[in-house]
């Protein structure tokens, strides 16, 4: 049933084979996946047939762990049964151009659940200065507490911003607080 639905969604836009077509090397491959098990092997098989093929993974629902696994295994797109036929066809076209195709929910999930920054990359002094920033102290107040010049505090902060990938003290404080 799934293959029939996908075939109809792509009808008139591309040639669709379900299973293997004799002598054909696909430029796009859609793998129907119900769970993570075996997904990586399926994607590797598709890439073995044509390393340049755009591989998309189809699921009956937006399955974020499945989508994440698909992308990590080399898929260029994730599509699901909740998409209209036009959206599916457009996703195949976009992936065929080498672009990533992902449902909005996946992008929002990844942004909301970013891996935390490793504060261990900061020097002891940089962490100390940032803790005072979190408390709301000014550079002058931090300098006074640490018996350093205000210029030195600014240097520690600039270096910490680079490590954390932030632009200012408010962003740095958010990262240190874990938000």
C-alpha cells in the first residue's frame, strides 16, 4: 500500500520502480522504514548501487529518532505519510539536487535539544569570570573581586565568547545556566 501511494504521488514526475528494476541505476531512492533496525544497512545498500543517489526515508509518521538515525546514516531526506503528494514529490526533487529535506518538527526538535556546550573547554579563570557574569556583576565588579584589571576581565570574556560560540554576556550567561 505504501509503495502504491508513493508511486501515485510521484506519477508523471519521475519513473518509479518498486523493488529492483532490471539494469536500472536509481538517481533517488525512497526507503520505507518502520523502525531504526536495519535502516543503516538499507541506506548503505542504496548507496552501493549508486553512490550519487539521493536517499530519502519514508515513515508512516513523523518519527524524530528514526529521522535522526536516517540522516546520520547518510540519507538526504525524511518524508512521512502526513505529507501531501505534492510535498513528497517536491522533497524528492529537492533531495535529488543534493539538498537536505527534513520535516519542520525535526528541525525544531534539533534546535530545542542542542547538545550542551562543554564548559570544560573554558579555562578555570574564564569559568570563574562567567559565574560572576551569571550573578549579574559588571566587569568592574568582577575585576574588583578577582583583583584583576577590567581590561583583563574583558580579555577573559572575549576568549570565553569564542569558545562558547556566543556574541555577548547575555548569551554567555544563558549557556552557562544551561538554557
